[in-house]
């Protein structure tokens, strides 16, 4: 057997046996280093002189020693922000109010109630356009308003419009009318997300102007006043970002939610119209059919 190959397992075995010993030495070294760092290696006679404060030696230091350092509270930081904190607080309140309103309003029952869908679908399969109209008028949802506009268009033009795309334009206009207010409120979140950092930046510029004015008048004689002006500059910047970040997040969240709800309304309306087309027109490919008679006391959904 080759002696070089015979020596390798022995060396590996030795290293394996010595691993716990090396680990213990490493742990001992870790505990020993802090102890050695605390040893005093100064020579005799080289001790630093001990300074004893007598009552009359430094009155200011003695007074500061008995008073704990006061930490600034959140209210103090808000006060340090100056005038810019007022519009920022108004924007923060608006973000919270709009978010709560959107959270309560953007629901499936507001756009596509299940009971209304089932009632309209049953009327459409039976070819009863008057039943669809009554269900649409009795619902304050987006689906109700859209289908009410579609039924009115069918009353005016006849069943032939079910074969074209013009009825979908009427439904789109009705959906826009229903969601116009919601879109306007949602856009305010986008405006606040862009305006809040600008207001914070304006407060920053105001604080820096005051800081340089203080530095020009008093120099470095009053660092407390100078620090207050700089604090105003920094607090307003941070406050503007604190307001803008939730606003932009809520804007995209509720925008996507509204788009999904409106898409669900369009899908349900298309299903109802397809069922009505099959029930009324059947397999006949006619361009126009006599217009149905609308129900009495027809009032468009506002």
C-alpha cells in the first residue's frame, strides 16, 4: 500500500479529535479578551489626576448634575414643526376619512348584489324585460342603474339593439354616472399623496430660512434657537412623507378594487343581456324587432 495514502486518514482523524479542543480554546479566548481589556497596564506614578468638584468650583456643572435630561415628546416635536403641521394634519385627517368611506362603500353589494343578479337573470331567461326594469329600479346599486339605462335604450330602439354594440355604450355611460363621485373622491387621495411632500418641503425651506436668519443676527451665541429652526425643517419633511405614503397606498388599493367591481358589473350585465337575447330573438337573425312597451310610471334611476 502507498504510504502517502495511509497517512491521510490518520491526519483527518487527528483533526477531528482536536476540533472540540480548538472550540473550547476559542470560547476561552472570547471570555479572556474582555478581562484582559479591563486590566490596567499603566506604570506606577502615571495615574491620571482625579478632579474633585468642590461646591464653588463649577456651579453650572453642579446644577446640571442634579437635573435629568428632558426628552422631547411627540407633542413637542409636532409643535416644533411650525405652521406647516396645520395643513399636514388636515391632509392626514382627509386621508383617514376618505379611506374609511371607500372601505365602507366599495363593496360587492353596492355594485352587484347577488339577489338583484338572480332576479334579473330569471327575468331575462323568461324574456321579461319589464321584470328586469322593475328589479333595476328597486336597486340603488351600480348594476341596477346600468341595467335600467339598458332597458330604457331597448324601449326606445327595440330588441334589435341587442345584436349591436350601441347598447354597451349606453351601459358604459350609466356606469360612469354612478361612479363619478367615487372617482372624484378617489382622486383626492392621489392629490394628497403629491401635495403632502410639497407642503413638507415648504416647511423645510421656511425652517432653514429662519435658521440662517438666526445665524445672521445672533451668530452662534444661541444654539438652542438655531436648533429649533432646524428641527422645524426636519419635522415638516418627515410629516409630509408620513402623510403621503399611506395616501398613495390607499389610492392604488381602492382604485384597483373599484376597477374589479366595475368589471364584475359589466360581466353580469353582459350575461343578463345574452340571456334576454336568446329568449327574445331566439335563433332568428333579424336586424330589428318591434320595440317593447315600457311599464307605466317609468322613472330613471338617479
